[in-house]
């Protein structure tokens, strides 16, 4: 075990699958199911503290605890890999994985614990609601994340497909985890998760009982275990939102072989026309981002757009050559020579 041993670089999907396989769904060592065995031990420990717990069906307990552990894996993921590309891909993959192993029911139950986490983010450690400013801040982060995704992946809301709706659910869950905290001194998340678990198991455990404390430490352990596992791997961040699972979706966003201007990462040359209005734009123009996906037509240059019968936009003046100085910053040249501007553009990039 060398200190300087480099971690293997793996994809979001491989990393998640390895965890789900080796810790839950194929956790078999010497012929015995380690995950179920562990849950049996937990079950006994809780029954030991509260006899009424023995009424609970061990299969139901398995299902709830598995969903809870997967939700906490996702939370640990969002704490370690903060970028939305990574967290959203992880969420999309988890749904896909559960579909593959025919356990989509677990996905639904994960949603229950996800909502419990979301509730914990607007409460203080003592269970009182947080001040309005803190709540507004968390809600703003959530909305921004959701809108950024919707902007890049859907574009036109009237073209929202079932696939989009499934994706939207995955993104919403990622957004719900924003602000969820598992630090020991602020264990409101553990309390909320434990309460939701007790509620779903329909057991009459009071929040103060030893049984619930035992369950709470197991819940905390799920998070810690996931955190440890994620520290041991180096996950390759996906380049684009939902690239791995929504290849179809991405190709739908391509117009004339170019990404639609709504894909914000795109910073390219060329001009984009709106076939509905016959007006063309610089791709960074806000009006270009309003073009419906199926109406975006790409041109190599403004000359090509003009030759195609398109008129220049009055806002971004795409007939005026430009050069890209920095990412996100552009300067318009005024010498009117597109040849010079194009050579500037190439050297600047
Ligand atoms: Zn424009």
C-alpha cells in the first residue's frame, strides 16, 4: 500500500456500479450474502433495544435500508464531486442501474429519503426552521441547478418528452441534496432520515429511544462508508451534462452537426440562423439561445448566412467580425475585414 500509488481513474458509471455490486447486490463472500447478513445483525440489535421492532418484515427492512444506503451514497457523492455534470450523471446512472436489476421500486423509495434530506436542509439542528434568508439561498441554488439543466437539455419546454421527465426527476433529486449536511454535530439529516424510516416501517419508535439511536448510527455509518469508498477512487468527470445516458438527447440538440446555442459550454465560431425568422446571430447572442432546437441552422460565416437569404440580427450584429479574447469575453473588431478577424479567431483559440 504505497502512499503515492495513483488511484485508478474510472467513469461515474463504473464507480457507481462497483459500489452497488460489491456492497449490495452482489455482496457475496464465500457463498454468503454479506449485505443481508449485516442487515440481519442490525435488525437483531434494534429488536434487542425495542421488542416491538420484531413485528417488522425483514424483507421490508432490507428494501428500506437498501434505498436509504443508496440515497446516502448519492449524498456522499455530491459532497465529494460537487459539479452538476458529475452528480446528475450519477443520479441518471443509478436509475438506469436499478432498472437493469429490476429494482425500480428502490428508486421510488430512495425518493422518500431524498425528500427527508431536503427537509433537513431547511431546519436547524434543534429541529426549528432555518431563517428565511438561508432557506431562500438554498432554494436559489436548487432552482439555478435545475434551470441550467433544463436550458441545456430540453430547450423548448413544449418538446419535453417522457425521457426528459425521467431525467428531470434525477436532476430534482440532485438539487434536493444541496445543503444536506451529515456532520456529527449537526445531525438533523440523520434525525430526519431515521424519522422517515420509522414512519415507513410503521413502527412506533419514539425519537429518543435506544432503538432509534442504533438505527441512527447505522444510517450515519452508511454515509461514512460511502465517503470512504469515494475517497479511494478517482472519478473522471463527464464532459457534458447527461452525455453518457442521453446520447439520443444530445444528438437531438445538434443542428447541422453543431450543438444548439443553448448548450452553454459551446464557444465556437460560425453563425446561427433561425429558420423561422430568417435572422442570423452570433452564437453567444441571447436571441440565439431562444431559437427552437429544430429551427437552428448553422453557417460557417456571415457571408454564407447572407447568401442563404438570412438577415443579420440588430442586437449582436453578426455581420461584424469578432474575435474571442477570453472564454466568455468577446471583442468586436471594427475594420470590417472578416478574413483578418477569422485569422485572429484561430490564433486566439
Ligand atoms: Zn443576435
